[in-house]
C-alpha cells in the first residue's frame, strides 16, 4: 500500500520523504490556504521533491473551466494528478483530461456509485473521504470495502486513495481491505511507529545497557 502525504506543507513533506515515506502528495484548496503559499509555486516545489503523483485541485465548477484549470496545473510537472470534484462537471473534466493523458484524482467521493462513475470516466484515482463519513455516524471503511469489491469485480484500474484519514486505525483497515493508497496528514503518518510496548521495551533496554558500562562507538 502506498502512503501519500495529505498536506501542502513542504517542510513536513521533506521530513517524511527523508525516510522514504512519501509515495505521493495530495493537496486541496483548504490545505493550500493552510500553507499560506501560492498554489502554482508550492505545487511546483512539491513536484520537484516527490517523484510520485502530486494532486492539485481545480476550483472551477463548470466542466470547460475545470478542463482549462486542469491543463494549466498539468503543465507544472509530469507527476501532477489533477483533482476534480465528484460532480457531473467533474466527471466530464475527468474524461477529457484522462483522454489527454493527464492523471486525474476524483475527490469528495462518499458513495460506491460515485466511485463506479469515476472509474468509468477514466479516473486514475478515486478519493473516498472516510473521516468525514465517520463524522456523520457512518462507517467510512465500509465504503472502501465496497469500492474495492466493485473495482475488483470489473477489473477497473482506478486506484483507491483512502482520504480524510484521521487515525492510525484507518491506515490498518485500509491495508487489510487492500486499498491502493492511504493519504494522511503528516501527524497521522508519524504516529504509525507509536506503541507503548515499543516505548517501554526501549526504556528497559537502555537502562540495562547503561548498567553494562559498554559503548558501541
Ligand atoms: C484528500 O485528498 C483530502 O485532501 C483530504 O484527505 C481531506 O481530509 P479532511 O476531511 O480531513 O479535510
């Protein structure tokens, strides 16, 4: 399973990338706002740092304008995936941009039928938002399970990006279901190493090591 960093914070991406943890990056208008950066500039920097797909989202609502924005974003670098919302206009833009050879990430997916439509429109990626479903008392991971089944039933190549990830449990469940990608904020990715038994075990080893009076270096 691939890990994408869900952020436009270049320093956070660089830190995770140093340990080979970043297979791609996803951004959205809210994350661009949070970064305080210009979308074209920061996206170019991210694309130079990360070899894998970097999603940059259109903000138009009509298909023709989405396509124009998508073409401009796609010119930033070869690893751009243009992100479009799961609307009829977004699906139309998806089809056109995909036919032109541009990677497309269809975002704001909340149902299996939406995911089916995105695959038929040629999406490279589908982004179901699990955390936002959990927020309204639905089980976001059930949706991932359903999409995995549907895509496997019909051999769709569209990759499932589990998005709106809030916890390390979302990551485990995604891997068990067989999602292709999890995109998570840096703080969630960093928590993946955490385990109290690891922490306690290390403390005990360090205490015993100190008693040996030895040094390795
Ligand atoms: C994914 O592509 C989105 O950028 C993101 O996962 C949304 O997450 P949120 O629901 O925490 O805003």
